[in-house]
C-alpha cells in the first residue's frame, strides 16, 4: 500500500524523476515470452477456484453434489434457480439477500469514511506537528495493530452498553467499532505518505501564514487523494467481508446483520444447501469488485504524486 | 453442536394445525378453524389468562434457530403476544455460543436464551449470570416432564433450565422400497444388523460405488459429533444405564474396557472398507463428508443404512416420501439381546432466564407449558418430551413415533452423553478424537487415552 | 462523535421507519454528513483558535479524537487482556500458569508450529508471487484486467474463500467420481486421489495456501504501484550499461521498492497471525491444523476458558513483537535522514 502512498526513501538518487521522466517511459516489458507465460500461469491459477464457484452457482443442486463443475463442458445444464432462491423471501427470519445487502452497505460506507478522516488528521499531527513524545505515541499506535480483535470485543461492548450511550446492537455501534479497529493501520499507512510530502512545500505554506488547519486542508488533503483512495479500498474490503465485528456489535438481527452473516448461515446450518451458498457467496463479491475497478486508477496516480518531489 | 437440533424440516404440511388448536387445554373450541382467523381473539386467549396482561413490555430471547425454524418459533408465540401484550424480540443466529459469551461478559444478556445443550447452559449457570427458574416454571416442569429431564436443567440442587424441544437419536434410516425389493428385514438385534450388513455387501458387490452404510462426520468446527452419537448408542446398548451414567460423569474412563469395546464395535462398521461409505469412498471419507449430505446416497441406491437423529427427516430432498412403506423410513438402533429393554439416546434444548422481570417470567412459564409444546410441535419439524403433548400433533409419522417412544414408560431414555460431559471433552476432544480415529491416525487405545487426558481434573 | 451516535441510535430502537431499507440508507448518509460536519467544525475551531497556545489546541484537535477512541477500544482491552493472562478464571494472580498450560498441552506445540509455518510461508508466497506478477504484467496490454484477476480473491471474505477451496480440495476414494478439481487432475494424470485437508502435516500447507491466495492480490497491487515509481532514466541507464533484466531488477528495482516490500510483508504477516476464519471454516482446527488465533477463539468463546484465550493473545503479541521492533527501527532511521 505504501508504494501507492509513500514514495520511497531512496529518493536521494541523483536527480530523482524529472517531470519528463514519465513521458520518456516507453512501452517495454521486463522480459519477454517467459514473463508472459508465467503471468498467464499465475493469472489462471488465481482465477480457477473462483471461476469454479461461479460456474457452480448456476448449476442445479443435485449436479453440484454429484459431479465436478468442469463436467458442464460435456454435460451442460444451467439454472438461475439458485439466485432466485437467495433473493426470495420465505419468512420473517429468512429474508431475501437484498435486505442483508442493504445492511452491508449501510455498515460499510460510514465505517470507511469515519476512520480515514480521523486517521488522516492524526497522521498529519504525528508527521508535521512536533510535540514531546510524538514518536513514542506513534510507535504505540503502530503496535496496537497486533491487538487481536477478539480480545477487544467484550470491553468495547461494555462501553457501548453504558446507560448514557446504550448503542449496543445498532449501526452506530458497528461503525464506531470498525473505526477503532481500523485506526492503527490507517494512521500508520497515511503517516508514511504524509511524512514524505517535501518539507519545502510545507514551509512555503507556512511562510504564507497558513496554520495547521489550513495546511491540512489546502496542501495535505489534495496531495493525499491517491493515498486516501488506496486506504479506502482496503478498508472497504475489510469491512464488507467482516463477520465478527458486525455480529457482535450489530446484535445479529435481520435489521442490522450484514451479508457475510447470511452467507455463513448458508454454510453453517444446513450442511446441504451448497447451491444457495454458491450463489450468495458470488453476490457478496460483486460490490468489492466494482469498488476495486472504479478506484483502481488511483493506485497509479499515487505514484505520480510521489515522483514529483525530489 | 447446535446444528444437530432443529434443522429446518422442508416441505412439511403445517397448515392444519392452527394456533388456537391447543388440544391439551381441554377447551372445546373448534381447533380446525380457531387460530387462523383473528376474530375469535377473546376465545383464543382463554389459555393465556393466567399469564396476565402487560403494557408494552418486551422480552428478548436468543437462540440458535434461523430460517424456517425461527419463523415457526416466532409463530408459536404469536398468540401469546397478542393476548398478553408482551412483545417478544427474537434473535437467532449460528454464532450463539460466541454471542452469548460476549453479551453476558459485557453485562448485556438477553432476557431469555435457548441453549442447544445442557452442558453449555450449565457453564453459564456456573458463571453466575443465570437466575434460578421461577416457581411457576418449576411447577410446569414437575407436571409435564420426567425427573431426569428436570435434572438436566439442575445445577448444584437448584433448578435453572426448563427443557423445551427434544430429538431422538439413534434412528437408522433405510429405504423400505429397497428392503422389499431385496427381501431384507429390519434387524431385531445388533447381530442381525451385522448379518444384514454382510448380506448387503455381498449383494451389492457388482456396483463398485455401493456400500451398505453411509456415514458422515463433517460439521464445521463441530466435526465428529455424529461419531459420538454412535458410540453413545453402543455404550448404552452394550452396558446399560448404569455404566452409561458413570461414563458421562467421568467415573468410567474412555480407556476402560467397556468404552474401548464400544469403539471397536463401531469400528467393525466404520473402519471396514467393504461396509462404508456408499457413493463416496472408503472409511477415510467419513470425516470429510458433511453430515447433512451423508445419508442421501440411499436415494441413489449407493448405500442402504444411515445412522442419524430424528431431525434428519428434514434433510431428504423435496418429493421424498418418509413413511413406513415409502421411499425412506427409519428404525431405532437395535438392542444387543432381543430381551433387553428399549433404550434410546436423545438431545434437547433448554431455556434459561437472566432476570426475573414479570414479563420474562410469564413468557418463560408459557414456554414450559404443554400449551406451547403442542403449538410448537404442531407447526412441524420438532418434537418434545413434554408429557402433556399429544403425539397426534406431530407433523409427521416419524415425529409421532418418536414422541410415543419418549413418552413410553418402557423406554430407557438417556441424554446425549457428549452434551452432558465437560465442554473440554464433550464439545472438543471427543469430537476431534473420534475424527482422528475414523481417519485412521489414532488407534482405539490411543484415542481413548487421549480423551481421558483432556478431562478436566477439578 | 459519541453523542451523535447516541442521538442517531434512538430511532433504531423503535420499529417502523428505520426498518425500511431506504430509511437505513438515508440513516447512513445522514451519519456521514453529520460526521463530516462535526469534523468541519473541528477544523473551524482549529482555524480560529486564539493565537496564544494555538499550536497546542490544534494538536489536540487533530489527535485527540483518534487517541480517545484507541484508548477506549484498544489500549484498555489490551491491558486487561494482559492482566487476564496472568490470572485464574476466578481472577487470582497465578503468574505464568496459563502459559505453562498452553506450552505443555499436547496440542499446544502443534499449534505453535503451525502458526510459525503460516507466518513464514504466507507472506513469502504472497509477496514473491505478487511481485513477480506485478513485474511480468507491468505495462503489458490489458494490464488492468490482468491485475483484477489476481486481485479478485481480495474481494472474497475469508469464509467465502474457505468454501471455494473446500470445493477445490474435495476428496472421493479411488474409483469413485471426483468432484474436487485438484483430485480430478490427479486422477487424470494417473495418480491416486489425495486427502489434502485431512492428511497431516502437509494439510497445514494446503490451508495456508488459501490465505496466500487472498493476500497475493494485495502484494501485487501495492508493489505494482511501487515498480511504476522507479524512474525510467535509471532503468534505461542500467540498460545501456548492459545490465540484464535480472540484474536491473536486483540492482535498480529492488532497492527502489524496498520500503514498499517492508510494508507489504509487515501488513501480511500481521493479518496472517490474526486470521482464524480459514482454519475454523475448513477444519475447525482438527487434523493438527489449528493456529494460535483459532485456538484463542475456541478457548475464549467455545470452551469458556477466557484466561487461556488471553494468554494465547499475549503469545500472538510476542510473536509480532520482532516485526514491530524492526519497523520502528526503519521508521527511526527514516526520520533521521529525512
């Protein structure tokens, strides 16, 4: 992540990258056919398992249990039943996947925006506001990454259940929990990036009379957009795919439970609803893929931002 | 573990049994039309008068049931809600154990919780968060349940957890059609069953995928429990109630000859590549075959026998007739000697309260009554050992048979041993142990002494 | 922030409006807007802070929200976990007893060994494959699509990935029709089917492959961006000097992306140590496959032994300590040179 975010320390190479450097870059491959060959091998190996799931989700249930998905080549039979089944509502407790889908979105968006905002501010403070103990507190924050989530659940839930707060089992509880658990890594990553902003840029702003709040808004945020986008993607993926945090803090009812809980239920309870599981699992991956596709270009931009400084 | 009970029973007819049709009440209202229409509300509430009326109180109840099972639970107390004014908030999910731990530790337990096994309930009771059952609940349990059921909910002489639903284990599923075709008969004794197995293996030799038995242990992190059910059934039948109880209590060790013999008896089937595992492979496939799928090869003719609890009725695909002369039926695991008493093992769910609010008590009392048992069983999918239950209310012939078995005075009923053992054994080493054993990585001697080693010392 | 959440939570407690799906989405939107408004206010306050002590006020406004949340949600739980790890269930101080229990437990050593295998192989496989792939497809036609293919597993939850690989590894005995792809391939090649998940000790390897499969996408995306940051002039200069592709990689690219490599390896290592869903879903810790994180979850939540769970958490902490120390050193060096 840092590459997108943090330009490398090795910048003291003679003249860094001049602005013309990019333009001169020609389409050139590292190596030739061997590279292409291995790239294709890796791409295939990494895609086949998911492809198998995708094919299975369109197969009738008896076929899934009795033959491998590759047999569709010789014996094609497809159905949309699995998808209609997961999206149909059969009772109060077995709602359509759509409800869980909405819940996942409601959980994920704020749980992505909140921590990034707070982490960006804290990262700026650690990088550019000198104060006593700054580096030690930063190291502590970094070290917090290793606190296992499971151990933090109960103390945090206790706080949420205090009478003056009383938000256990609601969306805000899930948002705050995700925010807290994301902060150490995000502060670390964003700090890597922000601390690399050239000192003269900062100094120039200071000379103009800007205070920290103004520098943060006018210089840091615009320069950090690629870094923010990269961190956002990973936070989004993490929250979207999370089961544990949502389960504990949302209370697990249909009003608040995310998609992952429903998928886990297909896997858990029934032991033999493979066909529903395959369809539901696939539905769950669509949104993260869209997010990745739409934000992918920022990974490239991130490096452009990096190369402008010397 | 929780998966064992209350798995949705697909395609059972519910319609006929309406809510108000609680036959046990002795009231004479017409049960076939009462509950459906809300018009007869005052009439329908007669059974609920004792619980009093509340204004806007709500009770939160937590359990492992999801989907269809949860819908039926919610339906079973709809009338109660209407008549008493209590709102019941139901939360069901599969991460029950984790969730209960977290919520109790965080000081925010639900009002009531349905535990899928008494051992787990006992752990929470010992933790001090559960309140003793109120008198009204205890009175119901004294009236409608046998002494031993009450004991499962009792810790250190205090009664906490009232039994709710039950399941009978040790059914052996088979295809009556296939039996008739091949001239097989339901075995009377264990030896008959082994002879039948040998006969089947011989008859089926021309089908390379056929084996007499189908067995599957896989159940996520609970993998292995179907195997513990087998051992429990064998121990009970070979040694009787006394040894069984001593074994569950830890006084008879796993490495004692009785238990080792039970493993070896099971091994004659499970470790014999000629006898298992129809449609899938040899004994080494048992551990990785999902328990839910395990019996299905009977329908393809790839195996003939499958040992699983009464809830397995719900696992047969839609369109399968479960009847004594249908596609699928089941007999209870045979006795060792023809003149032994009928013995079955079974499991059950228990309800505990975390406070004594009037609404909680009222709802808890209702759930321990025969009224509720009849309503819930009538909705299908489960049975209960409540003595006030009318077997005819069961939604299927097999359910009726199971209830009759539970209510019969001649039946020696023993609770699932693994559920009663300490969690370190009953929901850990016994499962992993028997999985390793069937996988062939541990011998009977090794596995039994391994399990003994994990029994908590205190 | 808490007051905001508290206010917003109230309507959720009642039936009706908020249960409506649109309402939920609206609620999320309102929450985001409200949050940003509060942050705007914070900025405003920072802007207009009195000249005297402005730096301190600004520092506090920037850093306090995050630090307060971290203290409540992580530092405090971490401390109480450490305390719990040296106490008995009843809360008495017992010294290192819980750790002794872990290390003398028959399965304890297997769990530690497996954890080490995970922590060595997952970051290695992910980083090496991710880096190689990033190099191979750099500036290739259809690079974005090729990237997405390897990134895709990142979009799948751990539980989902475990299910996918469960299908891959499915075993049927010889002579029976295979439904798992890997065993089918073995059979096609004339071999015998193999129980990937059930046969120790290699099964641990087949499980950790799932994690590596997921994390490779992360390594690839990050390292690909880093590679693109290597100035073309340097590469061209090296080329003119007659350096081979391998030498260029070794002497130019690798040093340039070193910092990114450290971050990638660190991040993957830490998530590897914490992941328990894969083991839990695929084997439940059986067949000698359990790892510390899974054992911790099982002990604390399933077996009612929170004190052992806490001790295992501390073991995890100690395992990650070297990585933290290394990163701190890199960080400090960096600060000094900067």
